[in-house]
């Protein structure tokens, strides 16, 4: 009897265990089935490498610009060529109504519907060029190494002995921030339209933003009602279409600190770029920006900034009044050693609008001698951002003189204002950069 009771007990226990096992297996099968019948699967492409969370997706082919590859470069942007990219089921049959997408910002690839284990995908990507990349690719490249102590002209152009070999085109320069590309000489492929205004491209910055200088309102018309070509520099000797107006750099000149974009009296420079009094010209630029560019603010970068270099030339010492001294930009001009770098962070204004520097004029082809044939020549006087000296009780800045060379004037003189901005690297452009077909920011 006892044996029979024990046997019934084992049978009951086995039935219970078997029932639980069946339930567990059913649950596993159900969940597995659900996992294999998702309608959409998003796969992060982390750090440029295709990493996917489920082993049942097999990316068997990856191609970039038609070439087989093993990974994506995380520093670059790509577009997915959906006309060539395909996915199939494990048995090789085609997935109907397939939808593929790649988000270059999040580095995520999405497939829908994702319906079976063992799906195989062949993905074709094209590298997406930035606006800066497009400009670099399209531009005529300069040859040789520029001699920055001479203008970017030939002797025959200006009939002057200071000219070196003609240096025209897009040149490359290495800085501590990376690689920059700058235009030099009488180039004809650096025209750009942005915010319904003409600009000339100064350079592609190290962060791929585009540095441009104002060259006129696109909608200006002449007396006969015909739209004028305003971005071609010099017009008729008296027009000032390539500037927004005229202004003093600062209203007073009897202290050296008045060369500052912002300044604090009796100090070489303010404690930071957000303190101190604004110069007269800063107020003009800020007002013009508010009235003309504020609607485009998200397309304008505040880097790499604008250098108002107030470092004295070697062997000179800063004073507020009294003793004469030169600023470092003068030494770089005389030696032909321009730089895109700012020696003091409190002179580097990371704002949305500023002015060209004397160093940028030198890179472009200007010196202390006339140059009528480079893209910064307009036939007018206009300010730069670079201090020159303090002499005879007067603070003086570098400015562009009407024959196209760097000259110096007291900060309280009235000269032209040509705004400079940096257009963000993530914009898209069309056009080829000529006056007939300028790059146009979309």
C-alpha cells in the first residue's frame, strides 16, 4: 500500500513538472516568434563601426562611394543610397516594400519591415560633402609658396617692383587648430550669396565653417532700375556698395586702449571679452547684425572668432598714454609672417560678427604697397580689426587704403565698415562660386 501511494505521488509530481515545462517552452517560443516579427529594427552604427544588437541581422556587404569597406568613419557624414542598398530573407528571397534609412546625426540605420531571423543586407553609402568640402573641391588651387612680404600680383599688373610671382588661388595653411584653406589674389571663384547679400569667401576655417566678408546687397539697382553686380569689388571709384556704411573705429583716440573692440580705460585689455565698453564700430556691427542677419542666426557660427590682437611688438611695452609703441600685427606685416592664431584669449572675440584682420589681408595678397588686382580691393577705405600703434597721443588701427594696401589711421577717423561673419559648416550650397553663378546658401 505504501508503495502504491508513493508511486501515485511521483506521478502527480511529474505531471505538474511537465505542465510547467510546457508552459515555459510555449512562452519562450511565443517571445522568440514576436522577436522575429518586429516591423522595424533600429541599429546604431557606433563610433563609425557597424555594431548591431541582434545576431540574426547579417550585414554582408558595406560600400562607401562604390568601394568595399569595413566601417564608417565617425568624423564624416554619409548618405545611404537606398536605390542600391538591399536586404533579403535568410532563404535569399526579396523583402517586399523594404524601407531603409540612415540618420547621419545619430549614426543609426533603420530597416522596416524586419520580419525574420537571418536577414541579410548590402548597404551602399556615399560620403556627404560639407559646404567647405565643396568649395575646396571646386576652387582653383594656388601653386608655389606665397611670399607674404610682397603683394599677390605680377610686376606687369601694377607696374611695381614689390610684386612677387603671381599667386592666385586657394592655398592651404596648417594651424594649431587644424587645416585652413584661404583665397589669395585676383580670384574669381569665391563669390557667395547669403541672406540676400553678396559676400567674398576669405577662407574655410579649421572647423569647416566659412569665413566671408560683406560685398554688397544683392537687391541693389542702378538709376535705370537694373540690378547691379555689387560683389565684383571696385565699381566706379566713388560707390561704396561693398560696405554697409562708414564709422569711426572709436570716438576717442588719446589712449592706446581705444584700439579695443571692447576696452577698459587704463587697462591693456578687459579681463574678458564680455566686459568693458564697446567700441563705436562694435555698436555699428551689432546693430546691423540685428537688423539684417538675426533671422539667419542659427546658420552663423561664433567660432573661430575675431582677433583684436593687443599684444605689443617684441621690444615694445604697453602704456595707456605717453610713450610710443607698436603692436605685434605691425611686426608680422613688416616681416611677412601673418597668422590666423590669436596670442591672447582675451583678444579673441567669439561673436557672430566682426571685421577682417590685417593678417587676413596679407594672406589674401595685400601689403603696404598698392594692389589693384585682388579680391579685397574695392577702391575705398575700410577698417580692419588689428591695432597698429600708439603714436603722438593717437591710437591707430590698420585699415585698407583706397589703392588696396594696408595703411594706418587714428581710430577716430571715419572709414568704411565691411562686416565679416563665419557661416556654419552644416549648411548646404549650390553654384560654382563665380560672379555669374555664385555659391548660394540654401
